[in-house]
C-alpha cells in the first residue's frame, strides 16, 4: 500500500493451536485491503508481548476472534475480547469446530458475545466481502 492513508486495522485473536488457520484469515483480510495483526507474526522476538498486543488493540478498528475448542482455554482470547468490548469496536466471532449453541452454553463465554451474530469459518467469505468496502471507505475518509 503505497498510500499514506490509514488502513483498517483488524486484530485477529486466536489460540496457539489455531495459528495456521489464523494466518490464512490474516492473508485474506490483507488481500481485501485491511491490515491484520497476529500476535505471533507481528511481535518482535524478545519484545514485551503484552505491551505490543495492548498497543495494537488500542489502534485496532475491529477484532476478529477465532473461537475453537482450544480458544476456550486461552486467557488471552478472553482478555482481547474484553479490551475490544471496552473500546466499543466491532467484534466478529468466527466459529471453527464449535457450534453456536455450544458456544452460547459455555459458562465462561461473555454474555455480550452470546447475543451477537456469529459466523462459521466456512462462511467467512461473508465477512471478507464486507471488510474490503470498509477498508476502502476508511482510506477514502483519511486520504
């Protein structure tokens, strides 16, 4: 992106077990003109991991959270969701290996997420088709 316009920033929250899937999502997000952030790919070795995550979450325009059976056990996923919720940025829930009713039945799943529309990974093109126009609108607003 040779422009100096700010690109739409998408924080991708995921568990370590889901890194490969998260990378594929990040690649697709980037191909639509937005800038993805993956904690493992976008933090420097030896850097203050939590500080970099917090810094990007402060700038992010939206959070995409990949909910899988492993994500339920990762405290960072829940912390990242909470930070996005406090900032009132959009939170996109993508389910992979978890049914909507199973997610909603989890006692540790935040109530505010249980009421949202969620998409299955196989339907992520619906989200990707929307992120492109949002990224372009953002560039137009800043350009």
